[in-house]
C-alpha cells in the first residue's frame, strides 16, 4: 500500500508519520491474514472459533487503507510545483512496480505448470482465484494480463489499491490548489459534508432498498446517472484532506469536523495541545464506537447464509462512518508518539523505503503461511498475528535484499 509512495526529503521527515506507516503496513498484512478465516475454504471442527476470530481481527483492521491515504495527504498536500513535475516524480515509482508484479502474479499459474507443480498449489497461494487458474494455461494468464488496464484479477486482488492511488495522484495537483487557499473553517465544512457522504452505503442498503424499493438508487442516481448529489464530496479524497488537516492543526479543533458550524475559534485555542491521556481517552471512545458497529454489522451479516457479497462487505467499507472513527482515532493517537532512539528511527526509515515493496510481494506468502500455521496446535486467537509477523518480516527481508543487490534499479521493482 502506500508505505513508501510518499518518500520524504530530510527536511520533511516526520518520525511519527513513519510510525503511522509502520502500523498501516503491518495492519494491511494482518488484514489479508484474516481473509482465510473470514472466508474459510473448508470444514473444521473449530469453524465457529475460526469465523469468530476472523471477524474480531477483520473489524479491528479496517483503518489500514484509510491510514495510508491520510499519510499521503499529510505529506503531499499542498502539492508544490507544476503538476507535470509531480506526475513525473510520483507515478512512475508506483506504476512500474505495479506493472511488473501484476504480470508476475498473473503468470504464476502458468509458471507452476512449466515447473511440473501440482495445480492444487495455486489454490494454496490464492484460495479465492477459482478453478480456471488450475489449468496452468498461458492463455488464461495472458487473458488476466490483458485486463490489467481495466482492473485487477483474482490473482492480484491487493492491487486494487494501486488503481486508487494513481487516481489520487492524478487528482492531487488540482485539489491542492483549493487546499492551499482554503481557510481552516472551509476545510472543516468540506470534511463535514464528506462525513455525511460516508452514510450513503447504509442509506442505499437500508433506506432505498427496504423503504422505497429503489434498487439502491439515492440522491439523484438511477440507471442513467451514477453521480449522486454528494458524489463530488465522497470517496478517499476526504481521507486525503483529513490527513493534511490533522497534521497542520492543533488537536483541539480536530473534532470540529463533525460539526463545524458553531464557535468562533476561541474554544479551539483553549482546547489545543491535548495531553496524551486526554487524546487516549477520546480516541479510545471513538475507536470503540467504530469497532462495535463494524464488528456487530459484519458478524451479523456473516451469520446469514443468504447474504450477498455486497452485504458481507457493507460494514467493512473503508468509506463509512464507523471506519472513519477508528481511522481518525488511530491517527490522532499515533501523532502523540515520540521516538528519539536512533536505532528505531533508522529502522522506521528503512521500513518507509521498503514499504511499497512489502506490499507488492506479501500476498504471495499469505496462503502458504496459513497452510503452515492454520492446522497447527497454535491457539486460533494467536494465528492471525503470528502469520502477520512472519509474512511481514519475510516480505521486508526480501525487499531489503533487492535494494541491497540492485540499489540503483530496485525502485523499478519495489517502488
């Protein structure tokens, strides 16, 4: 995900954002480790515990992607210089690793066939890829590769984020012009409207579908129009602005985004510079509320055997009010982290350098580690964090080795 996409110059280096990046990267790996639990591919006498802990961890890890977007906004908004220079610097470092690794993932079934590996191994690596990939056919792999300009395949599902990230990069120079000139109050109003837009998935599901029988159409949308009334305030651009806003403002006025239409600014100055304990208490409440909605909604839906894929993902939606509460709580709390130990600072900087490569390669080893740890005697509650630690360290070591072996060309493979 976006761990190294926003590489910093020494003058810009902000250690607490490295901490956020480390947490975001690790939780992304954890999140993918929960997939085999939430969508367990077989039967087991422990299936109830497997599903339970998959939901427990899965709900807690939803802030992973929004945290990356907030980091991007915190580091890159407002964009300095010409848009073309920004594109030339940022997009190639994302596009070439994305292109190379997407091809590798999609060629993997065919390569296993050339090596004489049993087709079942493919499903061990990618349990959701389907039986078509077990043909180990070059034609199937090339078909997936041909679809890359339009979308990711079932072999490289995690690449969905790169399409989003490139879109954010294309958008940022234009959005930046407004960010640079907008007052704090105006940014708060934008974020408030964005927060309102986060309720649309639930309005669509529980109001339009149930009460009005409108097939999910709300705020002017229909078969001939997919752009709703709040479309232009919706999406990940809100997290982009939120990251910038939190970084640039004192803690005391952060929560004004939930209601920016009161006060004259005096309360902001009075309440600025929250203590660590005050930050912790406020963030704990925010995270708990967001987590309760996320976990309860997902586990209830998952218990319904007739639930659709859309219904299963509803409470896991990144752009939703419950995930926002968890994400903002985590971001504000980590902003209070102070790291002075040189060894730790150096390790965080190295993770920043290797983070994008970690994201590119880690999906290759999720399946194998699940096969190794899942059937073991290790207690189920410990399996997800143990898998995540192993996958994270292996991916980090591989990425660091590539940088060591080909330092000048590693950026084309690892970002």
